[in-house]
C-alpha cells in the first residue's frame, strides 16, 4: 500500500471539481498497484476518502510557495500517509497502465545550464526557480525537477529538507531541492521526441486522443485547458465512477 497525496483547492466556476474527479478515475483505472488517495486542503462533497482539511495561504507575494510548505509539513506529520508516498495534482491524468515502479520514477526536465538557463514560466516563477538553484550552486550538476508530474517522496527526507532550507520562511521550489539533495540522477529526462507527458488544450476529444502516442503516460491540462476537448475526452472514456466517489 502506498498513499497518493493530492493538494486540492476548490475553484469556483462551472467545472468545479471535475478535473479532480477525472484524475481520480484515471488513477483508478490505470494504477495497477495497491494505493489510497488522501486529499490535503478542500474536500469536495462527492469525495469518498480521507481529506486533511485546511485553509489555503493566499494574498501576498509567493503565498503559494508557503502554502505548499504548510501542506507538506502536515503530510509529513500525518500517520495515515505512508512513509513513502506519491505527490500529484488534480490536473495530472494517467492515460496508460502504471506499475508502482512506473508511478515512482524520478523525472527531470534536464540539466540546468547556469550560463544559458532555459526558463519558461512567469517572471515570478522564474525568479523562484533561480532562487532555488542558487541554494544548490555547490553541486557539480543541477537537474530541474519542476515537471508537473507525480513525484515519489519520503516523509522523513521531506521534513529534513523543510528544516534544512527553512522553507517556512524561504519561498523555494521543493521538488528541485529534494531530488538534487537525495537522488544522484533522474530515472527519466523529458524529451519532446518521446512525449512521456502531453500538455493538452484542444477543441475536440478526437484531437486529444490523437495527442496520446505510445510514449504518452500522462496528460496535463494547460491553463484553462479543461474546457472543450479535454473535458469531452474524459467524460467519454472515463465515464464510470471510481471508488473515490460517493
């Protein structure tokens, strides 16, 4: 048994918690190992499982980084969560069958080039990433680990990381810190020629389906990408309720 932990914030709007619902259906269909889902944050009315309910931190600069640290500390202290666990999000969808070994691969975006850094986020996120790698400058090689994919973590190591880097007061990206500290090299480096993960925002379910190749293990939704084709795709092919729904 391993815990799959999902930080979750209920968003107001037409779609509500539908992304989470279909992410859980995707895990239920494709995870070929014994696991339990635990939410941290908000609990949808339909969710049939353990939820550690807590209010989000919002409203100031880098509030989300501190919110993540707050949730991670709660995760580390929670007896219901297994010592080794999988940390994922409500907009990450497995689309192929997964063994436990598949689901716990350590995946990187690649080696960080200090002279020519490739940054693709917002200005705030890029500053956050650069601040993070500055804390790792003594390492001969730094890998990027902000993949937006499931992440295998250990509670004891994570608690030590939060303490060592003072993440309650330093807004940093914990995944890049964690794996550079505790892993010699990743199991897999993402590459466009073999799209292990697909970011999707498509007008029809047929287009979504064509984006899933033999290499594709996960779909992610781009900003605002849940509408139209993506929601139609999951409503069509993942229509059966899973054990995490009332």
